[in-house]
């Protein structure tokens, strides 16, 4: 059975597999010893944000802990992306759906969670989120997300972010650590 949603600017309530998500979900920050401690893979404080709920951070932590259950396919489109994401673990799949729907809603509302380890690629989303059209569909193949825009800067950011998420699905927190070191945001 297929369930689908379309997101334009401001659409916030969607249904997938009988569940309704009215609020986006995200992340926060934790100070330890006077500074940010990002590499604690037990408590994962880097997944917290200034504008994120504990539930959003918990979803991210679950996905990072069980990243090896996640697979993704990405197709770059002339005006955006098409992704298919799945997990062999139902709890992780539920978190993937909730996180994806929540973040798409946040982007449409320009409501940045400001997560410490968040990729700078997302900055353009939160500035111009109302220019992204999103279709989310739960199929037998997994969670299908199609995002498009007429803004070339957003198209490039969508494609870059899709590759970043795929890297995280393939390598977990190691992908985040490498990205932060490349950007000079490491220890």
C-alpha cells in the first residue's frame, strides 16, 4: 500500500502507514567541561541542537547506532533528487520516516534545529526552504523522497546533502567526523 505526501511551503501534517506526524523533529547541544564534546558515541551530544527536541535527537542516535541496517539509493534529477531509503530494522525504519517527514516540514517552515554536527549544506535549505517541493511516499521498496526546486543553488544543495546522507548511512558517525575535520570543525 502506498501512502504519499506533498510538501509545498508550510504543509505540516502528513500520514504514513497510519501514523500522523504534525510536528517536525530535530536535534540540540550539550556543553561538557566548558566545551562541546562531539565524539562521545554513547550519549552522542553532537546530535543535540539549540532548537531540537529530545525525541529528535533520540531518533538520530538510533539511526547512527544502527546505521548498518540502512541502505539508500540516490538519483540526481535535473531539478533535484529522488532517494529510496530502507532499513532491515523496523524501529530504525520508523525513525527514518519520522525524521525525514519532520525535517522536510522544518525546512518548509525555515525552522533550523541548529544541530552542532549539522552539515553547512543545510544552511541554504533553511534560508530558502519554501522554494523546495517535496513528495514523500512509503512503498514496498522503502521511503521514497523526491525533492525539486527551480533554484539552482537549492538543486546543488539537495544533491550534495543526498550524498552526505548516503555517506552517513554507509559509514555512520565516521562520515560525520570526516566531514567536520574537512571543514575545520573538528576537535
